[in-house]
C-alpha cells in the first residue's frame, strides 16, 4: 500500500515537471504576444488622439485668425470714425461745407488726405449732402452728385439719425472700413463726412503676420448692383476677356469673388458647396495636388448685421503637420522602449520563478 502511494507520488511529480517544462516554453511566447496586442491597441489610441489634437490645433488657429480679423475691423472702423469726427467739428470746415465751397475744402484737405493715404492707407475721404448724395471726394477730383441712398446705408443712417455710423460696408469700389459722422455748422445739420480705410491693406497685413490668405466672396446680385467701379482692367487685359467673361469665371454659385491676398490659390480651392455651407464658422481640409490646405469659412456681415457674403481664410499647415508627426513618432518610440523593457523584466522574473 505504501509502495503504491509512493509510486503515485512519483508519477504526480513527474507530471508536474512535464507541465512546468511546457509552461517554460509557452509563457515566454505568450508574454510578447499579449504585449504586442496591448502595444497595437495603445498605438491606435495614440493615433486617434493625435489626429484629433492636430485637427483641433488647425481649427483653433484658423478661428484665432478669424477673431483677430474681426477685432481689427472694429479698431480700424473706430479709427475712421474718430478721424472724421475730429475734422467735422472744425468750424471753418462746417462753414465751407454749408457754403458749398468745394475749392476751399479741396485746397485745405487734399494734402492731408494724400499724407494719410501714404502713411496709414486711408483710401477714401468724402463729404455727403443729406440724405445721401456725394458733395466732394478728396480721393477723386470732380466726381460728385451721385445719389448713394440705394446702397450706402451708413450715410443714410448718419444723416437721418444725425449720429455716427461705423463698420464694414460695400461701396462702388468694393469693401471699405468706414466711419461716417454728421457735420453741423452753428447747430444746423448740413450733411456728413466719411473716412474709409483700405480693406485690402488690412488683409495684406494679416497675411504677413499669420501666413494665412484671406479672401472675400459677396452675394453676386449685391455685387452686380453695388460694385460697379471695382477695377478689373488689369485682369481683363492679362487674360484678354470681356466684362461678361470675367464675371463668369469670377462667379461661384451665388457668390462673386471680390478680393483676396492670393486669388489663383483660392479660386483653385473654392467650390459652391463650401460657400453655400458658410452660414456659420466651419473648417475643412481639402487635399489639392497631394497637399493639404486648411480652410475656414464664415458669413461676412456689414455694419448693420446683414450678411453680404463669405470670408475665407486659407493656410498651409505643413509645418504644424510635421511637428505633430514628430511628436507621434517620439510617442511610438517611447512605447516600443517601454514594451521592450516590460518584456525583459517579465521574462527575467518568470525564469527566476521557475528555477
């Protein structure tokens, strides 16, 4: 009986040794397999987080540029209003305006306009008779008498309310950052005085600072009705096009191209689908010729809050993409080193346990 028990114990011990030997070979294979699965899942999670963080970084940068442009709109329109107000309160100017003395106003103010134009990008300066007709343009001699009441609501509002108006508004020559103030002489309201700063100058400065291109598309019917003096002569001459042909190539859906810091680039990227979706701020990242371009589109409003078109910001994010790819590669390398270290420790501990 004792012999049988001893023999059984020996068999159990032998079987246990065989199982341990099997484990010695199986577990070292199982550890890297589990580790590799874990690493794969970890890297997939890192990749998803990386892509999400990269897209957020691009969208946030485009949003920041948009907010900066909006802030600059207000600042420059405020500057236009304050400078117009400063001149409008000078009695001699009010007197000459009341007496319809264009010659005196031209001689006194034209040199100042030229200086402001050269130094600060003041693009227009003009007086209006109430309710809204041109009395004198300091930026263009002899051009007066036009009734602006159909499309220049800053002028109409200023003269009807007898209070200043400022902001973005379309004019015959395109967009302007405008400040319009009423002019009085001996408490009698005569008309209004307007200062306009160059919109083109603003977007060019924004490009220098941010590297982004800014483009404007306006409602095509509004463009046709208002922007009758936008200069297209150079483009017509270069491309040998008629006015009708030029209008066709510059129209996308219900929108008409107005201006941009890089027209060829934006016209190659833009579609009516993008423009039609621009009822609120949104971003898209199309691939063109194998290169990604970041685009943000949002509605463009005039001083009264009326939507007049779309503002598009476009920027190349190659540098940012490279930075995030480098960060991702470093994360992968760190995870691989962590895996290798865990494998080495696991196998060492396991072998020590079996001994």
